[in-house]
C-alpha cells in the first residue's frame, strides 16, 4: 500500500532500507546548520553597509524623548538590500531576510519618518477602546471620538466655504498655506547619492481662493530655515505682491500640526502684514485638525511630486522650478524664489510687547489648542482667539506692555519698522552635509557648481529629517496631548 500510494518502485525502498540497516547512511538533518548560516565576516559586512547611510534626528521624536534615528526619505530596506547586493561579492552576500534581521536588531533606525498626518487623538481613542472591556467606557470613548471627528469635519467645511466666498466676494481673500516636504538637491543617477547627505530645497506653498492659483515659494537651507518666521515671511511677501486693495478681510487656513502656525512670532509677523497693507481690516488664522487636514496645497504638492518622479537629474533650484512650473497644463503653478531680504524676524518686536499667558479674563492660554486667531487693524495690541471652531465668541489677549512711555508712532505703524533681517549672512548647513556635497561635486555640471560652493558649514548643527533646525526651533512642539 505504501509503495502504491507514493508511486515509487520496490527496488528504491529496498536499497534504502538496506543502507539504513548496514548504517552506511546516517541522519544528518539539522546538523550542518544550514548552508546560508552567516559568518562573522558577512555579518560585519552588512553592519558596515548599513552604517554607510546618512542618519537624521527628528524634532518630532525629540518631543517624545525618543532617540531613534532616521534614514533619508525614500531609503527603503529593499533599496538598501539592492545596493548591498550590487556591491558585495556573491560569496559574501546574505539573504534579504538576514539583512533585514540585522537592520532590525542591531540598529535603532527607521526608514520612514513619523508621519505628521496621523491624528494623536484618533490613535489614542483607538488604543483606549481596544484596551477596555467595559461597554459603558467604550460608548463614552465612541461619543468623544465622534465629537472629535465632527469637529474636524466642521473645520474642513468652513475652509471650503471660506474659499468659495473669496471667489465671489471682492472684499475677502482666503489663502491656504503649507510647507512641502523637503526636496533634495542635487538629484543624480549614481548610487553614491544614497550614501550622501543632500542639500534641502524648501517650498512654502500658498493657494488662493480668489483665483484658485498656487504659488510655490522656494529657498534653500543655505539661505534660511523652515520655521515659523520663514513661513510668515513668505506670506508677507505674497500678500504685498498679490492681494488686491479691494480686499478687507484676509483668512489664512493651515494645518494645526505642531506649533509652527500658532505662535506669537507668526502673529507678530501678521501684525506687520496688516501695517504693510492698510487696506486690510483684519486677518484670521484658522486651523484644520491635524491628521484630518486636506488643503488645496496637498493636491498642488501631489502634482509636483508626480512630475518629479519622472526626473532623474536635478542640479539646481532652477531645475526644480522648471519641473514645478510644468507639472500640470491646466492652472499651472507659479514659482517665486525667496531672497535674503525677504526673510524677516520678529525678535525685536517681541521686546516691544508682553507675551501674556492669560487672556483679559485671566483664562490661561494654551497655544496648541487654539482653533482660530484674529487680529485687527484698529486693535494693534490685541490678539483674539477661539479655542473651538463652533465657540460663539473670541477671547482677547492684550500684548501691550504695562509700563513704558508711548512711542511716537508714525500713523498706524508700530511693529513693521522693527522687523529685522532673519538670516543676513545666510544660514550655515551641517558640516557633515557640506563634506558630503564636496565629495560628489565632480558629478555636478560645472555651470551648477558655484551654487554649492557658496554654502558655509557648521560643525555643531544637528540634522533633522524634516529640515528643521533642531537646536533653534522657533515654535512650540506638540506634546501629544493636544
Ligand atoms: Zn483624529
């Protein structure tokens, strides 16, 4: 029956059995240890290879006291393994699963930066609901979560209404703004580039509700950082050059991620925008719920990133600008290059005011929970805030210093003339990055090299995966309890 079932010959079985009986074969299964067991040499080779990739910190993880480091955006394990495979002699190569195992066990490295667009609240609700067995508690969590989702939905609908109104109403302009993820320069086709740091190009996108047009404001990290004041500087320039004098109300929508768009520096910057554009009566800053936001800028960035996928070589900011300008035929995106003088800081203005932590009713202010901020031309020393989108009224913060004699003010100008250059000598880049750039400079066409040669290095500067200046972040970080 055995022979028939397995469809084998009697002869084969007999010879096998006789070999076993005479002990001329022994069972060697599980003794050799597998032909693909790693040698120490192979293991070190993998470790050395992984060590060749540049690493970055993350301001996000810093807020969560996590020492994890990150590989450059786009560096995936399969890509790393592919490079390893190409560069390693065949006999020394280990399998992908062994490579992956070493990566996971020997390093505290991640290939993906933490996403800014996941919602802390949603994650918390989910985790809590899973860990409780009480039906009442589950129900309570669900109703809280529903309220949160409703709030996010309300904000989104309000933004759409504001954009539509700007299109129809001469006296209103609604702008949405966001920073695109950092764009690496140069882009080369050689593998070397995967092991080297690249210069970052920053893009602050502004989208208008009045004409549905998008503008990309570009600068490189050698000029300025990507903090609150840089973002404010871009909007200041945009408003001066683009918002018509018929507009009396300006509404600005952005993501509420972190504190980048909700802090005293950006408000003081907008106070200057009011002074610079006397036809404006008020500016309102409104925020989408982090993790639930989809700004018109996101689809602009999507079109840009789609066009970039088709590009293999980019050597200069102008190369990027050309891709951005040509990324879509309908409603093309405009590109503006920011210059040294465009970047202004509010350091001196902060000395002229008191950054109060309480409103006029003595209620404590939590900047990270503010859902709307309004400033008015006729109230230079007041900031109006709303904590919920559907809250009925603004509460007022008075930023006027209690003492001190009133300054001689030239009509309505109080703050504007106190703006200072933010990066008068440009901003140094991390020395390690500058060294890397020098090492592959020969791969860049001669005509584009001077651009890189003008950069200066700073040995202490810490590299952040999102291009922030970790040591000198000019806005408060989300603690996770927002
Ligand atoms: Zn959420």
